[in-house]
C-alpha cells in the first residue's frame, strides 16, 4: 500500500553553475588539506544538513557525469561517498574492466552479417552525432 508523504524542498535560490563550481572547489580544497583522506561521506560534507544534502546532490551528479568526481554507494539507501575521480581510479581501479573485456570478446565473435550491421549503425550515428 502506498502512503502519501509530505516533502518540503529547500526554498533557497541559487545559481546551479555557481553551486557546481563551489562544490568542486570545496571538495578539491578538502582533499588537498586532508591528503590522507581519499573519500568523504556526503553526510559529513554537508555537515548532516538535510536541506544542503538536497541542494548538493544534483551538482554532484553533474560533477560525476563530467568525470571530475566518483560517487560510491555500497548499499541501497546507504551512505554516499565522494572521491576525486583520479583518486578513485588509482586506489580502486577501473570498475568497468570486466564489462569492457566482455564487450571486446563479444565484438570479436560477431559473424559477418552482425559486423556489417554494427558498421551501418556506427556510420549512421556518426552522421547524426
């Protein structure tokens, strides 16, 4: 059974570009000042402030999509950890290695018709993109 829940979003106005820049600079400064620290919990980063957590989340997704940070969550509804991307890759390795190997192997095992179809799709995508 579904229950209705009231959610109140922060009413503070801010520029998203400025917030993204502010968050990245704050993270960069944190990791520079705390070199032994490889990651920071989102809760700690926002000083356990629920409104700030909501405001910070979208800019963090943008920074991850821009390949500047890595967000790690070990379990559903668990703590989210923020890493600088290069630090994450250095200490944890590429999380997509297995997937890349599997794709490479599947591409090598395509028959000629499948290879031709893939080539047509790639050419079409080049024209569109």
